[in-house]
C-alpha cells in the first residue's frame, strides 16, 4: 500500500523525488543512460513488487509494457535494518500509536523490466510528537 501525505498528520518533512525521476527518464530516452543502469532493481524488491505491490495505472516509463506498482517501506525504531514493507493502512496507524517517529519510503517498481525509483519520503510521527504539537507532527529536532 502506498501512503499519501494527507493520510498522515500534517505534511512537514515530505520529500518528493518526481523531478529526479523525470530527469532520469529523459536521460534514458535520449540514450545517455543505458537500460541496464536504470533497470537494476534488487531481486527482493521485484519479488515484493510482484507479490505485495499496489497496482497502478501508470505504464513503466522504460519498457512501456507493464504498469508499475507501488511499495512502501518503513524505517525506524524497532524495525529491521532493511525496513518493513507495509501493505495495509492499519500498519501505519499502529506505528503512529508508538512513541517513535518513522520514515515511509514510497518506491515505484516495474515487475517486468526491473525499473525502480524512489518517489517520495513521508514522515510518520509517533504520538509523543503529535500530542506535543496539538495533533500535527513537530519538525524533526
């Protein structure tokens, strides 16, 4: 499941990587970057894309044959070093009930050609920060 900034409390700290995505795609289409350089997703990411990814209606910008899927990985206190792939909204809500802050990384991946790109990073504020700011996350210290 992917998450949008409006699902989380507030939008401070959201980092969007769409401009970088567009630049990479343009460089590929101009022949300045090889397909091997942009279609190099880790096999675990592609496995997750095939089995857990949220389908989209967006065609892969590289192979133009398969729709990309979205994956959301959360990193933070008590989670594995490689993060945890979350697939349901309730998983994020559970993290919001803790006293810790997390970061959700939304990645698009093509199960066909192995294209992948980080789309955005979203903060998941724990209840301590939300309560201190009246429901909105405090800026990171």
